C-alpha cells in the first residue's frame, strides 16, 4: 500500500474520525485545526467528541499523527482534505466563509503534485467554481500540476451500527487524473468506493441524500400532526407501515429537524437552483413545516398545562439527536427558549451536555431522581438518548409529553406527539 502524508483541515465531527481511520491504515496524518483548544485537547490525549474515547486519541497520538493550528504544515502533505463547516448565513443562504478562508490560508503553502479533496457538504459547483479558481490563482493547472476532488462525507455521529469505513464512499475528481488520485488514497481507507463522473454530481449526491431525508422527516411530522387531529396513534401507523418490505422507509416524528446537515444542505441546494433561475417547491414546503414544528410542540404543551407561565417543566435532551452532544440547529433549544420566554420555570437533563446557555442564562443539566421528577408539572422528551432511566422517569413523573415516541408504555399521564 502506498503510504501518504495526509493533511486533514478541520478536526471536528468529520475530520477527526477521518484522521483516525487514515492513521490506522498507516498513513502519516497532519491534523490542522484553527481551534487551539481542540489541538491542546488532542495533545493532552483528550477527546472532545463523545463517541471517541480518550484511549483512541492516545493511540492516535502514538501513531504517525500530529495536531497543529499551523496550516503551513500542509506543505509536507501529498493529500489535503478539507473538512470545515458549511453553515447558513443569517439570510438562510450558503455561507462558504470557512471553506474559502481555509483555502486562502492554505494557498501560499500548496505544492506541485498535491491532491486536495473537499469533504464539506455543499451545493453543486462549489469545487469547480470556488475551489479551482483559488488554486489556479496560485499558478497551478488543475489536472496537470495540482489535483482536486470532491468526496462527500456520509458519517452519522452516534450511529453504532455503521462504521465510517463500511459506508460506501462517493468519490469524484475535476479530471480523470484527479479521480484516479482520490481513488488511490481512499481505497486504502474505505471498503467500497463509488466513483461518479464529476465533482458536480458528487456534490449533488450529498444534496439529494440530505434533502430527501429533510422532506421525508418533515412529512412524517405533518403525518403526526394529522394523526393527532384524527385521534390515531401515529406510532402504530408507522410501525405497521414499516412491515412493508419495499417502498417504505422508517422515519419518526420529533420536535423538528436539527443538526448541521439535514436542515442546512437543502437550503444550499435550493440557493444554487435559484441562482440558475429555477425554483424548488418540496424543499420550501419542508422548511415551512420544519420551522413550524417547535410552535406546534409549544401548542401541544399548552394543551397539557393549565398555564405555561410559572409551570415547572423538565426538558430531556438538548442535542439535535440521540447519543451526541451536538446542539447545532437543535429544535430542543428553540422549544426551551420559547418556554422560558413564556414564563415557565425550566430545567433540563442531558447526559451529554452538562451546561448550556438559554436566553442568556446559564443552565446546568440536573440529575434525574425520583423526588426531583415528581416536582415537575411536565416532563418533555425532546431527544431519545439511550442512556436514560426511562422506567424511573415514567414511574415518577406527574405528566410526560413524549415528542420522540421513545416510550413504549401507555398511561393516563403519558402524552405522545
Ligand atoms: N457532523 C456531521 O454529522 C456531518 C456529516 C456529514 C457531512 N458533514 C459536513 O462536514 C463538514 C464539517 O462538519 P463537522 O460536523 O465536522 O463540523 P465541525 O464544526 O464539527 O468541525 C469543523 C472543524 O473545522 C475547524 N475549522 C474551521 N475553519 C478552519 C480553518 N480555516 N482552518 C482550520 N480549521 C478550521 C473548526 O475549528 C472545527 O473543528 C460540513 O460541511 C458538514 O456539513 C457533517
């Protein structure tokens, strides 16, 4: 196997696991992150991602891995992988400043013959229209003296069933030489590669995957609202529908879709489609339904209490999905802040998030115990973390609103979405 020197820029939920896997395959990995705190954590063998153990970081640091804030270290690399965030601007449009800044910082250090792979989720055309001009601005000819590819990341943090390297990896290159180079490095790391004909196609694959999920999850939330109006148990409907061996996918309702990807990527795609003078409709509607979902949750909470004002409410789960500490775009936060603004006395419990600032006030995750539970007027499940004592919560809470369909028991005090 050809050993490479791989610089991974951005050591977050995507970059750090990728660094670990590349290093496990014997590559020399240079991890670059502008967050000094993360680099210090790695040097002190401390993990800042909850599903990565400290021991894994110790093993990583003892292999051929260096962590640094200095992007000039990328000079020594044969391959540079960009795993920086692609959030939305306040206008709801793509904010590529992290990609552009990282690339501009790297630009003076780029070397002839290097391969750069973008992994960040983004709209079709980003690699060709934004990455390539910056690289060619340094005097390189892409496909001849410098190589560029795009490979969307499909990691699912907190998912114990699918390991990163078991998930087929979409790969693409600006030219066939670029694609061959991407293939040569990623075939040493991933079990199955799925080459596609262009970077635009690879970018569109990622947009399709996450947009499809956004639309389906929004629809299942609409379905939950409809079933409630019709006095039908939506969970029973979905479980029965799941038995169809073809054409049915398992989606579950919740307090609204959060995270850095699913509610964000469709808006990247929509923006690009709009730039081309065309319109989207499913994406727009899914966004409306998703944006409304916290209001719907509040409406249901109001129906369960005499008054939200002065009610004592315990929220369970602030992260946008189970078993992780990521709160980006989490609708739990929206619900929490709306309740505080409505005058509720709020407490929260999240085993992954010890403290959190809500409405400019610092809250601490409370310990769940029998007597504390019974003191709340309402306990609300917003995230279905595995590591919760569900039996105790059911037994000792006065009233429960389960927005995640995570309780498989019934009772007069249990209310489901
Ligand atoms: N988190 C996921 O589940 C997931 C899954 C698939 C794809 N993605 C995509 O992958 C990309 C990265 O997401 P993430 O969740 O890992 O983000 P993250 O915020 O966890 O990590 C990004 C890292 O990049 C660093 N960074 C930003 N600018 C930098 C710069 N100029 N130089 C060096 N470091 C810099 C940040 O400090 C941070 O540590 C995004 O495009 C995201 O949409 C994320």
